[in-house]
């Protein structure tokens, strides 16, 4: 039986995404195994707090993402569109939870650099959840809706998959499903994420320039370096996702979406553990005179509770 060029191209993309998903799963497993001793030490010795719960969510949501994408890549080619759509929606929801949890760490860190300025915290949270409004023309309902960053991500992810056509390969032995129609709107959440991280990085740099000579403590330097490195990685991934969402088929840019969520979660949790272990080695549990936040209290108003 001969297959069309579109069928062959789709089969190649499905095989490619399967290999990449397996590589991502291997990478996450290696990272977890290599740091399991440090992980257990942190979980046993650190005090329970809301941010510790945030850490657990950020750390283990990528595991659920990996399970979902591996399952998606192994769906038999006789499966229905509804099954493919359900798995895609679950993956979108897990990815959104992961990126919100990862970004929350650095909202709190930026707030700590600004001495827990409540007005600044409210502004950052509103820009993350309330501001950044735009008009998104939904395909399903043909309406214009004003949406937020989180709302936009949820709206685009689920409204597009609700109407998207899913397909499986007719070639025997090729598993997995994919969106057979391209959806341009998928780049918008990454554009908003890019803008949000740019704002946080600007706040970090402004504070660093203002206070670098006044407060040259090791902790302050670590915070600034962590923030800048994280935001730089977020910039690069967001830009890559914007262009791949616009230029490449769904199977290819879906891989990069999942990879960004997992990498950002790994960075956020590694940096948090590193900061906690650095603090644990100190003889005193107080900050220097610049930040003046007790390391034993890490709520949004008192960031460092572990």
C-alpha cells in the first residue's frame, strides 16, 4: 500500500517527537537521580511552609508532563480524535501549572530584592494574573474576549484544542497523534511570558544597579545571578517557542513547549535548593542589613521560610 507524502511527513514528525520525548524523560530522570540525596536532605530538614509546597509542585509536575507526553506518543493509530484531544488538554493544563509555579519562585525572589515591597508584589502579581490584557479572537465561538496572561494561556490552549482536528498516522507501527491543522494563536502565551519575564529582569537589574555597592553580600549576589540566569533561559525558550509556533508543524513546536516547562521547573527547584543549602551552612539564620528577612520565614511577605 502506498501512502501520500503528507502521511510520510506526519509519520516522520511523530517518530521525531517520540525520540525527543524519550530524550527529555531520560534527561529529567538523570537530573532527579543525580540530585536525589540533596532532594531528600532538603525535604527532611527544611521547615514546612507554603513555598515548600510550591517547591514540591514545581519539582514533580514535570514528571506528570513526561508521563502524559510519552503516553501521547504511544497512542495507537486507530484511536479517536476525542482521546487525542483529552490527552492534549491534560498536557496543556500540566504545562500551565508548571510554568506558573516556576515563575512564582522568581516573583517572590524579586520581591525580596526590593525588601518585600507590597506595592511591587501586588503589581507583579497583577501583571502575571490580572494585567497584560489583549483581545483574542476565539475560533470556536467567534467572539472577542479580553484575557490575562494565565487566562489567555488557558483560553488559547483549550479553545484551540476544542476545535482542532487531530489525526493519527495510517502507516502501521507509527503511534501517537498530532494536530493536523496549524493554530497560529499558540504563540501568544509565550509572547506574554516573554514580556512578564522581561519586566522581572528589569526590576532585578534596577535593584542591582542601585544597591550593588551598598550591599555586596554573597546572598545578594547569588539572588541576582540566579534571577538573571533564569530569565535569560526563559527569554531564549520563549523566543524559540514563538517562532516555532508560527513556522513549524504542531508536532515539532509541541516538543519545545514541554521542554521549556521542564527546564524552567528544574532551574527553579535547583536554585531554591542551592540557596537553602547555602543558608543551612550559616551559623546564624538572619540576613544582612540590606534584606533583613528571616531565613526561617518564606511567605510572599517573608520570602525565605524553608
